[in-house]
């Protein structure tokens, strides 16, 4: 029931026609590099916001970001760029340019240290995929305090980094295959005008949501493991075949 509630709120929330919106925009890694340089020159972080107009949580994020005072303050700390990922067709080359093979849901907010190019908030990526449940206070606390401090995931040794990079690639490929599997059903539902998604789609969406959230959670745990025991190899999980892998 938890995933069904999240799914319905995620999909049926109305979109907001605001200055910032997901309207088909995309950027190449070279453009992101230019934005990063601009952010560095201004003493800001680079913020990439990956989402989609069909996504209720993306629209909830947009609504808060477009509050005049919040937007003004956000621009003081961040060079902000929105990226429309469509029905999970786009955005992979962009995240790959920052060392990540995949994003784990929408919206995904990537905060990048403009000097080093390191991602500062990987551990929190999934927090904002439930943006519709976050209060205005949590937006302020996160973007104007926690995210500015960031989490240092660069302390892993070479062996650990190689282990984790390989793990991310393998599981990222599986998640992308899951997106390819569910996207046609998502698009069909959104284009149908139905108020509620069909059960056949719900089952697919929930299966993918459980997997992608688990993978991200396990990667965060691996970073914590590496920081706690920098001289030991990482103990990484394995997962059974998923529904879209048994077709």
C-alpha cells in the first residue's frame, strides 16, 4: 500500500506553469562543464535538477522552487539547470559525466562542487523523489544548510572505488532496462487521461521502485562501510533476477 500511495501522488499531481519547469530542455556534458565553470567563478555550487512534467513530485519541487523568496535565495548559492528526462529516455550521458551511470528516480537533484566537480549529495538523491511530502521548512534546511556542507564520498581507497564503480555500472544497466520496460506503460497511462493507473502498470512500477531504491540505499551503505573501514574490501550485495529480466 505504501508504494501504491506514493505512486498515485507521484503521477496525478498537477503541473505548474512557472518560470522554472520541465519543458523538454536537455544539456550536453560540455554545457554542464560551462555551467560548472560559471558557478565556480561566482562562488556557487552547480545544481542539476532532473525531472519530468508528468511526475507529481517533480512538479511539487518546481512549485517550491518558484516561490519568489526561495528562488531568490536559491540563486544566491546555486547555478541551477533543469533537465527534462522525458519518460526516462534522457539524462544518462549527463550523470555519467559526473561518474554516475544512472539516476534512481525523478526528481533527482545533483549538487556539484563547482571547483572539484565532485557530487556533494549522492546520499540524498532519493529524498527528493518524494518532494510532494517535504515541507517548506525541509526545503530551506536542506538547500541552505545540509546540501552546502555535503557528504565526502571521496575517501574510499582505489580497490573500494573500483569495486563500487563496477557495482554501480552493473546495477545501473539493470535499472535502465527496468526504465525501458516500464516507460511504455507509464506513457500509455499518462496519455489515456485516466485518473488512476491500471493495476498492471502499478505492479510493474512498484517492482522497479523497490529495486532502484534498494540499489541506491546499498550504495550509500557501501560508502559508509568504506569510510568506516578504509583498508577492507567492500561487501556488496547481489540481487535476484527482476521481473523485467525474466521476460
